C-alpha cells in the first residue's frame, strides 16, 4: 500500500504566490515611500510661496524692481522647490512625473508671480500686439499697408482665432499667462531634445530646469517672438529625432521611410508657421539646419534649401517695405550691432545697473556651464555635445548682420540658451545610479546661484514693466474716443500705445514709446514747466494739427530710474498743461491722465 503524501493541516491558510500586478503595486508603494520626503519638500515650498502672494506690494517698487518687495516666505518656498528638485534629480527612482512637477512649480513661481498679483498684463510693449489682434478680430482681415505686423500676421491671426473660440476676444484677459505657457512648452521641448541626444532622463530634466531658471531675456510674453521660438525648438526636435541617420527614432508601426517623410512635412509646416509670424527666427532656423546638415548630423541636405525657399518666398514681396522702413541689414560691424544705440540717453540709478550686471553674470555663468558640460562629455566619450554646441554658436551670426533695434545681443542669448542649457545639464546632472545624497548640495548650490542671478535680471525692472488697470483703461478710452488723424504724444516712455482696434487711425511712429517728449533732447535732464509748453505743442504738431498728451505714474518712475529727467520734472510739466487753456482734460484717473490739445487757443 502506497503511503499517501502528507497533507498540511493548515493548507487552507496558505497564501498564494504574489501576482505580477501585486508585485508591481508593492514596488510602487516602496518607491512612493522613498520619494515621499522629496515630494513633501516640494509641496511645502509651493504652499509657502502661495501664502506669500497676499503680502506682495507692487505699488511702491524702487529701482531694484521686484526682488526687494518679495516676502521671506516667497524666497523660502522657492528655496524648498530648488532643493526638492535637486533631491528628485539625484534619486534614481524619481519618475518623470515628479521631475515635471518640480519644473512646473518653478515656472509658476518665477514667471507666474507677477500675473497672479496684477490685474492686467505687464510690459507696455505687449499692448501693441494686443492691438493688432483686436484689429483682426474687428475687421476679420489684415491690411499690409498698416505696419510690419500685418505683413507677418501669423501669430496675431492665431491669437484672434483662439480668442473667438474661447470667447475672450480681447487678449488682455489672458495675455499675461503667455509668460507661463511659453516657458512651460519650451522647457518641455528642451527636455525632449536633451533626451533625444543623450538618452538620459536625468539630463533631460536638468536641461529643462536650467533653461527655466536662466531665461532672463524676457521674451516669453504675448508676442510673435515667443511663438516663433517655440515653433523653432519644435522644428529642431523633430529633425534631431527623425532625421539624424540610421539610429533615428521611428513612430511605432510606421515604416522608416514614411516616418522620415512625415518628419520632413512637419518641419516644413513649422517653418511656414514661423515664416509668416516673425522676421528674424526663420533665418536662424535655416542657418541652424544648414549647420546641422553641413556637419553631417541631419539628412537630407536638400531640406535646408526648402526651408530657405519658404523663407525667401515670404520675404521677396515684403522686401521693399522692410528695406524702406527698417533696412534689411544694419551693418557688418558686430561690436556696433551688439550695442544699444540709445544707451547714451540714460543715466540709470544703481538698481538698474545692478540688474543689468546680474543678466550679464548669468549669461557668462551659463556659458561656463556649457563649456564644462562639453568638456565632461568629451572626457566620457559620449559624443553628444556636438549638436547642442553647434546650435548654441549659430545665433552669434546675428551680430554680424543686424543691430535689431539694439537688441541683437539679447537675441543671441535667447536663441542660444536652449542648447546651452542642454550642455550645462551635462555639467550639472548627478553621476552614478541610485540615491546620491552627497550630490544634492552641489546641484542645489549651482541651481540656487543661477536663480539668485535670474531674479534681479528678470524681475529687476518691474517698477516700470507693471501696468496699472487705470493706465490700460486710459489707452482703451483713447482708442475708443479720440479724434481720427490725431496723435497721442507721451510725456515719457512707458505707456500701452496702440492697444485698441482703431490704432491705425492715429498718427505717429510705430515704435514702442514714440512719440514722447523725453526722446527729444531739449526735454531731457532738466526741470520742466510752463516755459516748455510751446515746445510741447511744436512736437505734437509735427504729427498732426490735433493731438493728445499722456502723463502716467509709470512714466515718472521710468524717467527717474533711468535718469532721463530729475524727480518732479514731468509732474511740474503736467501742472502747467492742466492750467493752460490750450489743453483740456480728456481722461483722468489716479495713475494716468490724458489731455486734449485745443488748436487755435
């Protein structure tokens, strides 16, 4: 008789082997437990920042701008987010969702604080873009005879369409949030580019973070430039992902040839969107793609010729207008092109000098990090630095052809920064696998130092950049009620000109703050008063027999911090205007007044 196998008396209590799903869930719980302290640091930082917003007072900023007005809790919250990001970057199991969360929090803190604390978009020059969108919305078309924006209308047409679909036909209701939207999207593209080049998630996260905390040039507002840069970065990403040779990525289930043709089509569409939206960006994209093709990184080479053809096809019918009004090339002297031609007019206060130097220091620091990253890549033999190094150098060519209104050097920084950030990530990213606690202080120190330079460079002019609702209402009232054919003369810079859909009906230059009295040498650097009224009328009548004169609090601040006029000069001139029978109050509010010139009195 064969013995029966023993039966465990408690077999009914036996636990079945863990399923794969249960094992994954258990691993996820363990990972979440390890990441919990890092997440707690980030959440605490965001909460500190959020609770500090109510204590920010923007009404009395000095020449150092926003940083001195920020509460200690604001800085403490930002510091926690920086340290939390460094900790997440140094943990092997930090998923992309955690790193993306820290990146988003940083963008909202750095770029979203001012929009959250103000009622209208800041930067006076953003309102001329809003005016073009409002014109297209009202008329349903463009008029190339009005200005250069109607000859490159892509961005404005997209904004007008978006406004109609969203039920927000005046962009003033959402334009401020372009400063959060564009950096977020651009940072995502920078991360994807770094991941494509290196294959490392940490490098991608570090590159996106460096881009966000060093983008001090301030070109992420509601403008064709921000739109063009975003499309351009997307163009480079598609090219590097699908057109860099046999190892290029392919869409799942898609034949390689079809994927490449799709990529080429997308690149051409993106270039076309940039071509009809911005004057400078498409040429830099042609130069960048040409450099990548010449170096053997991107194929086919004929694609550069197609992109150049699209660009020139739009330029040719507009060439006469550009040459007559602006000049196609402003010279081949790079030193002169990199210099602000209006710098001789200013005698800025110490805060403005400090803010400018912070920007220069930040640019140099990013450049040094890029060099270190390229050297580190060379030592490791990874050979991934060549492409970002090439694309970071190409924008330098701007200063050999264009002054770009004194902003050529800033455009070099703007277009080079995304790729300098990728190189810098090679220097900043933690090394090795697993949890590298000892590297958190190093990463935190580097990124913290960059943020310390970014804040004065980016927010150091908020005392003149922030517009009050009264000032915007003044501009809107002028557009709605002023006499067609008249001119709005500004007492000084810093007013939201050409904000309304009627802006083509008024006389005057189409620059950001002209005509204004402080651009006339005879009104600068001295006290003003009743004796200057004849001169004011003479300037006004250069443009029209009837006009208006605008005074704002922000103009007085601008004149003081840049040394264009002594304190009280514009105030005493306004008093003389208010008493003169030749002027009559047209719009009055606490921060903005407009006077109508009464011809013949």
